């Protein structure tokens, strides 16, 4: 599918809208198109021409993070070590969850405003399922761990970091500690000691 490139002024407006939306999301403010227009110094109609709904704008803000995660998922699938691949994928996922405030609401949404968001989310879920299946088949993870368990576990870490993670600068370290603890629990029990 080809799209017509935006005129320079329209492209600048689009970039300004997305930048303002990014700031609002990072501040924890609700994303309302009228507020975005006011902060961007643009008419409301201009914002609505680019983004019909706040959800479409939020998904656009989250797109770079989703793209990066999908790319990491593809690279993880190429890793021949199933445990290392799963661990790396989960590490990148939890880092994204605690550093990008747009990710959680977009990935938790029951429906998507933009087809590309649906594609990226499905790519992530598919990579996670495949990586877990490979690790399970290799005997690296507990056999009772279902692919549906990964999302709530990762969300639990992200929520715990949000509530108890300390200052924003400390959150990645806290997320890594929590994930390391979770990974120990996910590992398959080794052979009994003789």
C-alpha cells in the first residue's frame, strides 16, 4: 500500500501533534485531541484531520516502541539458544513497559484503531508464544507454563515497578531484578543432585 507523502506544513503539523501527545502520555495526562491541539498551537480540525480518535494518536505514539519490540522478537527467533532467546525477549519487553507509558494501554486495548498496531501486536504475541514453545521443548522452562501466562506475568512486573520501582532512573534496574526473580521461577528444575 502506498501513501501520498504529506506536504511539508502538514508533515510538520503531524510531527508536532505526535510530539505533544508523547509529552502528555509521559506526564500521565489523558490524551484528549482538543488538549493536544491547544498545546500544539494548532486548530482542533488540523489534529482531527491527522488523527480521528485519541486511540489512533496513542497508537501512533506507541508505534516506535512496538516496532522496536517486534524487531527484537524477530532477532530473538533467530537465536539458536531457546533460553537466551526467551530471556532476551522478556528483558526487552519489560524494559519497554517501564520506560514507555504508551505501551501498556495500547497493548491492553481489546481493539485497535490502526491496522499496523494490530499487526505489530500479533507479531509480538506470536514471537512470545514461539519463544516459549521452543524453550519448553528444549526443557529450559517449566512444562506447566502456558503462553497465556507470559503477558500477565510481564504486566505484573511492570505494575510492581510502577508502584514500587523508585525514581524513574531506578526503574530499569528494579525491573531487571524483578524479572531475574521471575526467570528463576520459570526455569525447569534441573536433574536431581546425586
